[in-house]
C-alpha cells in the first residue's frame, strides 16, 4: 500500500531522531509528541494533553512488537498532561513532569475541544503559530469528547492514534469528503478576510475515529456542527468530494438506481449586478453506476441518470450554501475573492453576503458502467 507523503515525511524525521542526529541529542532524552490536544480546565484555565510513544511503541513503526494502546506494560504510548492559564504555561507545566525534553517537531495531529471558549481557542491557535519547532503541517481537528475519552482511545487498526490520523488525512481520495485541515491552512483562514474557518469533527468509534462532519466557526465561535449529510453537500461546494455514494434514485418507476465513486470539482465565483451580489458554484461531477436495471445501460438512460443526478446535487448544494449564509459563515471563500478586488469594502461584505442569491450549476457524467455494458 502506498504511504501518504505526510506519513513518509514523519518517518523520515523520526529516523533522524532515532539516529541521534537531531541537535546532537539522543532519543532517550526526548519525549516525542506525536499528537496533542487542548481542553478547558477549571478556573478558566486550559489543559494540554500530549501523546508520546514509548520505546515499544516506536518499534511498531518498523513493524516490530505489539501494543495495547496507552495502558499496560507493553503500551505503545503514554499521555502527558499539564494545566495552565494558557497553552504555553500548560506545556511548561507538562514538561516539568516529563523524564526528558518535550519535543514538538514531530507532532502530526492537534485536537481542540469544542468546549473551549472563543478566547481560549484563539489563544491556542496563536500559541501553535509561535512555537518555533512545531510543524505547521500538522493536521487540525476538533472533538466533543473529554480529554481522557479521546486521548485514551486507541483505534484497532493503529497502536498509535497519531499515525491513524496521518494515514486517514494523508490520503485525500480515500474519504468520501476530504476533511483534512492543517495548522497552517487554519492560520491562513483566520487571518484572511472573507473566508471562515472550518475543521473536521473527530469522534472515537468502535472501529476507529468517525470523521464525516464539518464544524463551522465564526470569529472563533462555534457556529454549527454539520450533519454528515450536510457535510457531504458543503464538501462538494468546497471541491473536497472524491468518492461520494448516492443511494437509490427514482428516475425509473419501480426500478432502483444508484451511483458511487462520485468526484466533484468546484468553481465558485461571484458577480455584481446593479449593486446586488450574486454567488455561483459550478460543479463537474464524475461517477460510476452502482445499481441499474438489467438492459437499461443505454445512452438515453445514462443521459437521464446524468440529468437526475445533476438536478439533485444542485438543489442540495444550494441548500447547504444558504445554510452557511444564514449562519454568517463563508467556508467557500466568496468573500476572499470579493475583498481581494475591493479591499476597502470589508464593512459592507457581511450585508452583501447574507442577501446574495445563490446559484449552483452541475454537469454530471457517468463514465463507467462496470459489468452493465
């Protein structure tokens, strides 16, 4: 199986540490942080939790040894925590309890609790931008789970949870909607006028983490947690849909039809007409027939299927964009394009955006009929 580039880079950096060639500091004097998270603590403070591999956990990276997660003598990792008035003080307090230098240069995943206050969330993101050794390409997500429930959860497929996320987010075409966001891209969104921050919701589940929901933010405040269905439609507008599946559609009386492996390419744009802002998203869909009545794989039938799919997607995506408008968030970044051309129109943008009509046009092509041809 081909490993994603982010995972390969992680292993390359780790090999340097294992070889003792990083700052001339031996590996046994370092506490390598692979994943870290920030949760609220009592008294307005924050708690930072860090996943650190044990020696036996490091051997799993080369295919040797087994692990029982973060518990037991053969644990692959342990969780180091610290509490403080801000992220930096919490990190310092956690480091004081470590048996080695806490090193953040190999951090691959960062989690923020949905329970953080807007101010605490802002301070946490700003702290990540100021840590010199921190890798800004680390993936970023949010969770509703408590610190203990999240950090103590080990996916069955990976003894080190951080590597689970590196594999999942490192393969954009492996998920129906690619919800990967990095510390760097979130920093860009926060400091770029006319685009709203969004992050994936990470939910511990029986067979791994469930990652199929998008969390929208407005000025560091949580605006909405979208359902998996709404996430899929908004994901199309963002051009992040790679292998969506659409269940039975009734384009034939009494005959079920389904489409899978749908990829969407999105081209958002805007125009001003007599002082009225108009928003448009043009989508190009390519998919594969999953279910079609025998003998119906004809050119007219496929054309009807293309038309039905395009009509359904246009309606659903437009509804998702209108929902974002009502929430006052702009994850697509219409405002970024508008304010680039009108840099002094920041005050009027919110009003224009909320009142703008939304048009979604879709061109759908079913390009593979499998065994039906």
